């Protein structure tokens, strides 16, 4: 693991990017296209290394990383390359005859300036690179802060970005909560954060002091509803599958499922069946929980649940393996229901 960015290194990055933006360099469409193409080669030439970093951080099977992260990033870059000039072009508003026709009114898109992109550990590459592509397309500079919990991914991002992208306009900084808090003391023109609600409150409080606009990509409850007329086997299969992707550590993963009483028993049985199917084979091919702290949090929720655990996969704290778990009879007042679980657990409510 590389060392965290020092305060002096951060100040150098911060000052350099603001100076670069003031020159107008990043407004050039040619510069934007060049940097987007460099983003493409950064991913394409390092697919194996990205997959291996995700394997090291999350024990993520490489085929899953190729299908989700790598393919998703490549498609995202291609969309930006194809459309960024169209997005950057002036728009003619419907301003009526006087202002629109005679006045030749136009809406001109101007880049905001220097953005701060703070990523999460569950998809450590795509959650910082996707907003970075957008920043480049918009003609902005950006400081990228990967999650310090996904160390292999953090270190690879810190290595690749300066190798492929313009260091006068794009920098990577690393650090934990203390370093991030120090960064947030400075004024940015935009902040993009992916992570938990708890940390988001600190991000927005810091941004408010500078009236900095913020985009928050947070977790949610993600309920599913299974009606009496649903295809029960297919519903159970898809929900079980969603809880196996990245071990359920996905912000839009289904937290709980409302099931019609007439089909609840059959649904739970099929959920267990498909959980067996998807988690079969060696544990080495199953994504693990990010760290022991989160493993203990999930176990704690199960200990305190007011429901009944009717299916439980293999659990090994040392390997951070937390198999799929089905809990029935959960009430809406229970801690398990009210929490953003971000886990392979599936709660069912009748």
C-alpha cells in the first residue's frame, strides 16, 4: 500500500488545478476528446490489473468485474466520446420572436471549475471514473479521491491516472477520514460523493460553508414487491441474483421484499433454492465483505433482528465470507428493516 497524500502534495494539486482552469486549457474540445480517449486506453490496457485489484480488495470473481465494472466504464467512455461535443454546444431556447429570433438568444454551457470526486469501496473504479468522464466532457479539472478501504484499487488508480491523464488538470489524492476532512476545508466548484448517508452529512456541511454544489450518490432501502400473480420462481431467481452481485454490496441492491401472503411460503422456498445455486462452488469464487468491521455489523443486525432466519449461507469472519441470508417475519419497526444493510441479506415481509 502506498502512503497517503501529504498536506503539501494536496495543496500542490489544488493550486495547480485552479491555475490550469483559469488558463482555459480544459475548455478546448480537442483537449476534452484527447483526455476521454486517454481514459479509454487507461481501462483497455489495464483490464487485467483492474480485475486483480478488485479480487484483492473484495475477492470479486474476475468475470464479474469484467461484466460489471470494466464493461460499464468502457461503454460510459464511448458515450462521452460520441456525445460530448453535442452536450457542450450552445442551445437555442424557446424565447419567443423578440428574444429568440431577433435577439438570437443562446444558452451557453460553461464548465464549473475544479471538482472533487470522492469514491466508495464497493465499486472503487467506476464510482470515481464515471464522474471523472463527465468532468472532462464538461471541461472541468478534477481531484479524484478513491476509497481508502479498497487499498489495492486505490493504489492502482493513483498509479494509472498520472500515467494516462493530464496532471495539470487531473490529480489523484489518497487518504482516510482525517485527510478528507482537511481537503474539504478548501473551496471546490463542485463535489461528487459516493458513499454512506453518515459521511454525506459531513460532506454537505463542509460544502455549505463555501456554497459548493454537491451531488450525493448514496444507499437506499431498495424494496421489491412480489404480488400473488407474479412469476414466483423468476422473482426469487432475480432477487437472489441481485444479492450475489458484489455480495449484495450495491447501493441499489434489494434490502427487503414485500411478498403477498398467498405466495410467501413458495417465494421463500425458491429464494433458498436459487441462493444455493448462485453460491455453489468454492468460496474463492464468491465476493467477500470489504472488512471485518462490516462483517460484524451484518452479524449484529442478524442477532438483533425481530424476524426469523430461515436460510443462512456459509460465514467465515477470517475470510470475510458472508453467505446469503434470508430473514422472514421482519416488521417495519425492526432495526434490520430500518438499516441500509448493503449485504447478501434478504428480508421478506408479508
